[in-house]
C-alpha cells in the first residue's frame, strides 16, 4: 500500500489524469493488521453474482471518466509491480465508477506457497 501511495503522489505531481484509491492499512504485527473499510464499493464478482454489470453502474460521463482513469492507474500499477492473482474477486468498483484493487498478497517475485 505504501508503494501505491507513492505512485499516487507521482501521478498527481505530474498532473496525469490517472486515478488511484489507496486505502489505509495499520499493521499490528508482522502477520496481522487492520484495513480501512471502503464504503459504497463491491467486487466485480459480487456485482455479477447479483445480476448487475459494470455498464449498469457507469450511467454518466463522470462515472465513465472515473472508471477509465482508475483502470489506467491500476493497469500501470499491476504492470510496474508485477501484481499477480488478479481476478474479479480482487477488483472492486465504487458507486462513483472508479475501480481499485485489493489483495496484494502476490507481487514482484512473491509466489503462492513459495514466498519471496
């Protein structure tokens, strides 16, 4: 999350129309912590299971712009950091149309069952 916040600062400093939504994480131990609850958001997987679609949420130009700008931002982040394990359960969409990713357990050289 610290890396995401740094990328967000860089994008803003360069005045890029890229949108990220870093959320707060408070580490308590090396294995546990508390994460901020993001209101008015749902995973893409849960949205589809409810019979909805991304298109149904993007019913205004502002929401579509938020979606595109955040999609670009998270596409860059997942490429730069080589984030693995991306699927519809790890991508959330807010009521304003913007998306954000959760579950950064596997990135760079970190692999399931193998560590770093």
